[in-house]
């Protein structure tokens, strides 16, 4: 098997083992959520202290078990510049060096040797940031994207299994999360990924054929879909739309009403919208 096939197999196994719990976590009580946050933070800090030379130095003298998610003031910040300058010392796996990542990235091997996948920012700030994920970490990433639409589907009895999620995001070949993660998902094929650089007439034709029930798109792209719908070029009725990567403007948040959708959840730059039953 290829490195992609190896990674995908492990990713899907991890996703299958956690997705139900992550969906149910949307309804956790505040007490249970806080307990989970605390345990996850403590585990992460201890792992970083044990396996990262850079973090070990930064965490010296700190009682890691006393750090609360609500008060991180005792922890040193880590900037993108810190990561670029100290990548090898920050890494928690000796194999994962900057040279190793750069080599795979330049060759277009975003799934490396099958043990990690590489995501990269566009570098618009002058510093390209790389993120390296084991299959388990990538599955956690994907679960955050999928859980709201999946929970909605379960609640309303929608047949989501036969209507795969469609991503309209980064241009082909980019190491963006919207290009690297979707091909790993069960049932995903190349027709479920479209690039914002494609002509709208081509995207509209693909969407009209697929009739997706769930979309994930850049916040600023939603207005283009709505315009295409109003112009008669596009004719779809999604049950959920997730806006990602960009902080949505008030116009972006209000726009989905034209699809009959309402705001369901907003966390950071991720916005989920859903059709009311």
C-alpha cells in the first residue's frame, strides 16, 4: 500500500473509535466538559514536558497538574516564529525534524511515510507554519468538523450516510487542511472536493449534480454561492453549512437565511448553520 493508504487506514480506524463520543460531547454538561478540558490539558503539558526539549525548558519549575484551562498565565507563549526557529527542539518525535517535513512538503508527500500528515499555512505573514498530525490527531481534527452536522443528522433522522460532505476550499495541491483531511474520510471521492479557484459555472454544475446535504466552505465564499443560487445558476438545498478558516462577518452570518438555514454554533472561526426542523 502507499503511504496515503496506510495513513488513511489508521485515520479511519481512529475516527471510527471516537466519532460517537465526540458527537455526544456536544451535549455534555458544563461539569463534564470542564473535567475533560482539565484532563486533556494536564496530559498535553506532561507529554510536552517529557518529549520536547524546548517545552521542557519552558515548563521548568511549574506544577503542571495545577494549571487550569481557565488560567494559562503561568505558561510561556509560543509564537509562529518560535516554531520556525526551534522546530526540532519543539518536536516531540525525534524523527519529525524541520528538514524531514520540508523534504516531504517539497515533494508533495503530504502523508509522509504513512505515519504523519503535514498541513501548512499559506505563508502570507512571511512565515509558512507547518503542522504535523498522527492519524489519531487528524481524526480528532476531522471529528470537530463532522460532529455538528452528524449530530443534527441523528437528531432529525437525515440519511447523511448517502450524502457525503462537500468541501469547497483550497486550490488543488495545497497542503491546507481542507485539501489534506477530506480525502481520508469514509466515502469521500475527488468529486466531493472543489477549489475556490474553479469557475463558478463549473462548481455550480458539480453541486447541482451532487445535491449535497452538507457543505464546508470559506466564510467569504458563501456569498458567491448565494449569488449563483439567486441567478439561477445553482439549485441546491443543503441541510447544513460550516464556514471555516476565516472569521465570518455579520453579512456572512446573515446570508445563509437565503438557504433557509440558521446559526447553530459558532466557535472561533468555525461557524455551523443548520436547517430547522
